[in-house]
C-alpha cells in the first residue's frame, strides 16, 4: 500500500502527470461535476419540455403575432461556442502532458471565444427585447426564460475560466489539472445545451 | 378490491406472527433452513402472486369499468348542462332554454346527462359521489363527464379540489326529477323574474337596484345584470343559499345578506351595511322570486 | 477505547487523535466538517422541524375535533395545513434521513474517515438551516403559504394569493433544493470512491444501496421541482406567463412538473426507511437478509420506476384515457419491487431467531403499516376508484400510513438502534417498548378512521364540516388518537434525552451488529477507524477474523494512515486501493457561503434587485474563498 499515490500532494508537471496516469477511477472532483451536470441536463430538459408543452396547446405559434425568430445569427454564434470546445480539449491534453504554458494559452483562447459568444448573444437578446417582452405572453416568457438560463450557464463557465487562468498562471498541481478537466467537461455540456436551446428557440422558423 | 387488500394484509401479518411464535427456532416451517426455499418464498409472494392479483385488478378496473363509465358522446345524450366553478359557488347553464341558475342543478332522472365542467378562477372539482366520479374544473379547459341518476331524488355534491378559503363551503344539490317535472322546472326558470307585488317587496327591489346588489347579481327582467355573484332570478325556488351553506329561509337570507362574512368568511360578497330596515325589504323582495 | 489496548496501538491512537482533532467549543461546531458532527446538527435541526410540523398537525386536528369549530379561522387553517405538509416533507423527513442518518452512517458503514467532500457536506447543512429559517420567518411574520403543499396554480398565482406567503414557499424550496442536491452528490461520490479497499459493490451493506438509489433519484427529480418553482416566481414577481390560460399558459403544466418531482420524492422518502430496516432486521434476527441481490435490485428499481407514474396524482384532471391507463399500469408495476423487499424482510424475520428489542419493534410496526398504506396506494391505481377517493381523507390516510407509518417509524427505530453508537450510552429498553406501543396504537387510531371518512366523502383540506354530514364521531377519535400519538413521540424523545445523561455505558457493540460501525468505539473518534478496515462481506462485523486482523494492523501500524489527515480512495466497483486523499479540516467558508445565499433569496423575495445583485457578488466572493486554499477536496 505504500505504493498508493498521495495524489493531492502532487505538484509540478512530472508528478501530476504520473498521478493522473496511475489513477484508475476518475477523481472525486470529476464525479462531483459529472453529477452536477446530470442535474443541469435535467433542468434544461424540463425547460425545453415546458416550451413544447406550451407550444402544443395552441395552433398559433409564436403567440400574439410575434414574428418568427431569425435563424442565421443564432446558429452561427452557437457553432462558434461549440468550436471553443477544441482549444478547451487541447488545453487539457497539453496540461496532462505537462505543457502548462500551452495549456494556459489554449484556455485563454477558448475563454475569449466564449466571452465573445456571450456578448453577441446578449446583443441579440436586447434586439429581441425591443420587439417583444417576456411579459407579452407564454411564448415570450418561455423564450426568454430558456435563453437567460443558458446565458447564466455561460457566465458561470467564464467565471470558472477566469479562476483557472489565474491558478494555472502559478504552475500546475494535481488539483488544478482536475479543475481544468472538469471545466472542460462543463463546457462540453454547455455546448450541447447551447445546441438544444438554440434549436428550440429557432423551432418556429425551422 | 378492499377485500383483496384485506386478504393480502392478513396473509402478511399471519407470517409475522409465525415469526413471533418461532422466535426460538431458525429456519422456515416445513422447509427448514434452506436459502433456496427462502428466496423461493420471496419470489412467490413478492413477484408471482402480486403479478396475478395486479393484472386482474388492472383488467377489471382500468379497462372494463373505466370505459363503461366514460363521458358520453355529446350527441348521444338528451341534455347538456354546463357547470362553471366560481370561488365559492356553482353556476349552472342550460343551453336548452337559456336557463342560468346557481348551486342547484336539476336533471331528468334515468337520462344520461352530458355535464361540461369549467372554471372562471381557480381549479375546482365537480363531485356528486352517488352519481359519478370527480371531474376537475380547470380554467381555460372544459372537461366532460356523464351524470346519470337512476332514481329521482336530491343528491349532494361538493367541491373536491382545494380552491381557497371557502373550499369547505362549496357544495351544491342535484335534483333528479321525473322528466315532466324537469321540463316544467326548465321552462319556469327560462322566464324572467316575477315583478315584486307586496309594498315592502317593491321597496326591496328598489334598494336592491340602487344600493349595490345589482352590481354583482343578475335578476332577469330587471336592471340587475351583475355577473360576479349567482343569478337570483329564481332564488326563492332554491332550497339552499351560499352554495349549500344555509337553508333558504327568510331568516337565513337576512343573516346572509346582512353579514355574509360572518356566515362564510372570505366569501366574495361584502356586507353592505344597509341597516335592518332595507335588508328586511330586500329579503321580502328576494322571497318573491319564485 | 478499552483498557487492554497494547502500548504500540495506543501511541498510534494518540497520534491520529491529534491529527484529526477539530477546533473546540462553539467555533468548532460552526466550522466543523466532520460528517458525524454535521449529522448531529442535521438531526437536531430536522427534529425541531418535526416538532413544528407536529404542532401544526395537532392544531389541524384540534380544529377538526368537532363540527363548526373555530380554533383556527379558515385562512390560518389553510396555512397550517400547507406549512405542515411542506415542513414535514422538505424540512423533516428528507433532511432527517439523508442529512442525519446518511451523513452519520454512510462513511462509517463503508469504513471511510469522512464524506468525499467534507466542506460541501457542511455547506449542505448550513443551506438547509438557512432555508428552513427562511420559510419560518414567513410563517411567524404571518406570511405562511396557504395553497397546499403542492401549491396548485392558479390558486397560488398572484391573482388569488397576493401575499408573499407563496414566495416564501417557492424560494425556500428552491433554496433547500440546492442543499439536497449537494448532499445527494456528496453521498454518491462518497459511496463510489471512499469505500474501504476491499468493499466491492457486492460487499456493500444494503443500507448504502438504498441511499445510493435515493441520491440518484434526487439528482434527477429535484430539477423538475426547481423548474416549476422558478417559472412560478418569474410569473409572480416579474409578470411572466406560464400558468394563466389568458396569456397562453397552462395550469396543468404546474401539476405535471410538480408530480414529475413529487412521485419520485415519495420513494425518496421511503427508501432510506427501507435501508434502515435492512440494517436493523439482520442484527436482531441474527441472520443475513434473505435474497440479498433481489433486495438490492428492488431498492434501485423502486427509485427508477418512481419516475414513470407521476400522473396518477392527476387522474381527475381529464387526462386522455390512454394516458390515464398507462399511468395506472405503471403504478401497479411499482408494487413488485416493494413486494420483493417486504417479503424478504418477513422471510428473514420468520427464518431467523428474533430478539424483540425496541428497534425491531419499530421495524415490525413499519412493515405492518407499510402494507396497509401500500395497499391503499394500490387501490388508487384503479382509476375509477381513485376518481372517487382522490382529494378525500382516504388519500390522507394512504399517505400518512406510508409516510408516517412506513417512513418515520424506521427513522425512530433507527434512532434507538444507533443511539448507543452515537451517544455511547444505552436507552431504557422497557420505556422504549412502551413508547412504541403508544405511538403504534396512536397512529392507527389517528389515521385508520380517515379511510372510512374518505370513502364516506369527506374532502381533504376542509377547515370544517357540518354536523349533518355525520363525520363528527370519527374526527373526534382521530383527534384523540393524534394526542396519544404525540404523547408517544414525546416519550420517545424524553427517553433518549434522559438516556443521553443517565443511560448506562454501551460499549462498542451492544447489539452484536452486522455492519462496520459497530467495530469502532461509541461514540466513534473523529477519524472513525484507526485502521482502514478489512472487508470481505456485507456483514463485515460478523467476520471475526477480519476484525482481529484490524487489531493486529493497529499494533503493527499497517493501513493506519497516521501520517496525515488522510483517507483512502478506491476504484468504483471492485474497490481496489487507488489513491490516498487528504481531507480538509475546520472551515468557516460553508456557513459564510450559506449566509450569502440567504441574502440573495431574501432580496429576491423583497424584489430588491440591486440588493440581490450585491449579494450575488458577495456570494461569488465567498465561493472564491471556499476554493482559495488547495488542495482541499478533489
Ligand atoms: C412514503 C411515501 C409513499 C409511498 C411509499 C407510496 C406508495 C404508493 N403510492 Fe402513494 N402517495 C404518497 C406517498 C407515498 N405513496 C403521498 C404523499 C401521496 C399524496 C400526495 C398528496 O396528494 O398530497 C400519495 C398519493 C398517491 C396516489 C394519488 C392519490 C390521489 O391523490 O388521487 C396514488 C395513485 O396511484 C398513489 C399510489 C401509490 C402506490 C401504487 C404505491 C406503491 O409504491 C405501494 C407499494 C406497496 C405495497 C403494495 C404494499 C406491500 C406489497 C405487498 C403486500 C405485495 C402484495 C401486494 C399486492 C398483490 C397488491 N399514491
Ligand atoms: C413526513 C410527512 C408527514 C408527517 C410525519 C405527518 C404527520 C402528521 N400529520 Fe400530516 N400531512 C402531510 C405529511 C405528514 N404528516 C402532508 C404532505 C399533508 C398534506 C398537506 C396538504 O394537503 O397540502 C398532510 C396533511 C395532514 C392532514 C390533512 C389536512 C387537510 O387535508 O385538511 C392531517 C389531518 O389530520 C394531518 C395530520 C397529521 C398528524 C396528526 C401527524 C402526526 O403524526 C404528527 C406527530 C408529530 C408530533 C406530534 C411531533 C412530535 C414532537 C416532537 C418531535 C418534539 C421534539 C422536539 C422538539 C420540539 C425540538 N396531516
Ligand atoms: Cu372549489 Cu374547492
Ligand atoms: Cu405518487
């Protein structure tokens, strides 16, 4: 048993890499986030179910003469967010391989893309708000509720990025590697959620 | 069904008693100590037997009984009645003859009636235990159920879905009558209200129109066209008031209109505090609305 | 520890003692991350809410003691009724079972030194405390919710419930939901990762299977409730439209979302009770559970199937008959796993050599009441019968049999069973048995007549009834029964309270128990086990040679991890030793984070959006602080 690693003490590229290779079950942190994601997925599922529940109670959709959402920009932006998974993925790879600097820059790249995405999305939402309000009717309500929930998730993701960038700037530890991996995991989930959300949002125009 | 439940229950308790009497000795009666026998027992009682019971129950209740008591095709019934739930009273509409009344539903006996259940505010539930199952009254949705009375008579119904302060005092009566009586009732209630005759009653009518009642109540054939409260057009013909809360006697009418909040706290009718003189007059008027 | 500890061992014990010591006094309790202390905090808090819910129940019963009573006015009655249900379900049973029992026992049963995320564990508790306080601030400021525990719209909409009562309800449930979710996650990771090396899944006690199932059920059930509550608050506070038909909303949407959560919730309530039953029975009948794998499977099946039956609470809303029939069928299917477990317990008792001590009495009481309650549940699955009995006292009877009888009895039995372990002292056996019979009789006197009243047409949630209805006699009996029941419960807690100080010393293993917790001292030391226990069956405590090996290991210093604040982590299924984790010690961040959250919820309630934003910032800061020091957990 003396061979069993004290993983949490691992610091610096070498040891961290070893610990990561030797661990046979995912780290507790990974399990924790995986379960958080499970609840979040269910939450989005419920919201989307609500959307269609409301939709199929009426013949008219969108309600109250609100014009159908325009397709191109939202899809474009979503593609952009999904694309940010690539630098995210590479960043994790680099970190595992001990290339901390590379990991840091890749993470920064991803974060920038994600931030721009959020900015553009909010811009779109403001446009929508000028044409119809969430108080207008059930369509408006669920439309904004869904999108805002998604935006909240992106914002949280950005906060995590920022914190990670700060941590990784001071070198790597076992703890930070796990953090980076679960952050990536979280972003993959957000990307998938983004696709589900945007398809629901654009559903009237599809 | 309750019998089946009873048997299952006694069976299980009996086994527990066996456990108590044999507390000294390990193993099963007859089988002795054999894990396979034990597991077998669990499978037999826990899976096999329940399966049989449940499937039987399912077929009888959920397939057979259910569609036997299902709501009828609209066309197939002689009569349709729409009942609208209000906090905390019932409005009944008869498309045939444009009758609108409250808290007392008349139907012909031995005739399947198609009952349409609606609500204007919160969710209520229409329930006459002796005539059929519950059906919820849901705003923005109209549910249907069959109402069928084998025997003429008065059947009590009540609201079964929690609907706020006076959920407890939201009851009504269904009067099932021989066809002829029902027809008579229907045509009588189709007519506008009697005009007040007695001097006091005529005064009462004036107060009713001028002092606010008319804002909420309809009395067909007069100026009163309020819709917040029950139609009083033929109030005197009903046996109870305030959704089966009080008997419809002059004394109770007086008690009610003078201070509804003491009778039915929270009811959507205010005490207008017109003073006994006016109220007596109004009661005199209302009691004439045959 | 006993006097005969060999010197080498006692040195090691002292060392572990020093490493794991938590800071003393009140501060120690505020900043604790020890799962046992947190469990105890959970216990007393949820016990307090049990008291509150009980008092509300007694008020309800007193109002219904006779026709046209005026102990409570209609408004207060509705508030008491709603608060009673909400409190008992969300602030008593679930925290008591998962928070108190789960927290205290899971690490002990799997031979770990703490939960996987000790500080998260503390955070769950503080959030729970704040959420409960939040609700009761509402209650005591005259703003209790009054729309029933499932809070149907439109009655709960602004138009028909203008006061803040419903907001207190919705926000406090959202709030406590966070706590429950974190708790569930923690339990799952703990069970997957922290089982003592050697305790492969098939050697894990059934108790832990039950809690594993519950935790997963919670993860997937709670979001439905959260969604419903968020939509409701958006509608009430910001004028969105989801439930009002006029603007394209749908009242039934609420019912679907609520019950998609609500039915799994009832199995979430019962499963820990099953778990407790499956750990008390073997000890007192001195044999292993019959059909162990079947029972484990059944426990997981119940949690899983629970998601497919929600609309059986909505048979009267006018579902399409096909839909209704599906949900009826599903409700019948779910009987099977319950039946399996039930007969597994009975067979175990029959084939064993039972000692009828207080804990076992409660379990037998539980079995009897669960059968009754379960059977009345099955009758609902006959749609026409349900459409007669729904929203009558027959339903109230059903769920008090299954909730109070089947879910709370094992909790009480468990309190007696583990009391020696937690307190180090024995309770008074005779007294315990008397209290049991008082409560058991009281329960049946209180709740059995409700079946009859229900079939006789008495609707639930009526604040009064008129003498003509002929319901007076039975209601009187029920109320008297409730007083008896309360007396029984009080004597239960009186017994435990007195024993806490006067009871004779218990020793490590007063029951010849079957699971690991009995191998350590009573109460267990901060580090639970000086030696990471060897496990080769689900009844570890009955494998004497393993326990003797532990003792030897202690002397030789094998598997003692006395070098630091450490616990082993093993692989998820086979539990092979994978890594050694460093555990965090006292932290002030959990209570601070919880307070910040409270600020957010309070500001939302008051619709002070600026204030809310400020508290969100504070919250982020505290969460940052929570992650400042590394490595804490990973
Ligand atoms: C601990 C909580 C708990 C448990 C375990 C159960 C168990 C069950 N419940 Fe219950 N239920 C509630 C808590 C619970 N319920 C609550 C709180 C409500 C009301 C909510 C509200 O309206 O406020 C409710 C309401 C409720 C309804 C809606 C009633 C209505 O409002 O109209 C229905 C309908 O199907 C139902 C069904 C069932 C079924 C089929 C089971 C089954 O799981 C029971 C299975 C167990 C057994 C059957 C007994 C043991 C088995 C055997 C002895 C084997 C042999 C048996 C046979 C052959 C039949 N329950
Ligand atoms: C876990 C769930 C739970 C539990 C344990 C109980 C327990 C009890 N309930 Fe419960 N009840 C519900 C859940 C529960 N109930 C729900 C969900 C509803 C539906 C609400 C709704 O319709 O919306 C309901 C509704 C309900 C009604 C119907 C109200 C109505 O429809 O109008 C009634 C009426 O008799 C009732 C009675 C009781 C009684 C007498 C008890 C007794 O068992 C209570 C006994 C407990 C005590 C007497 C407390 C003991 C004392 C202590 C623990 C003190 C110790 C310590 C300190 C004080 C610090 N309950
Ligand atoms: Cu209307 Cu209850
Ligand atoms: Cu259910």
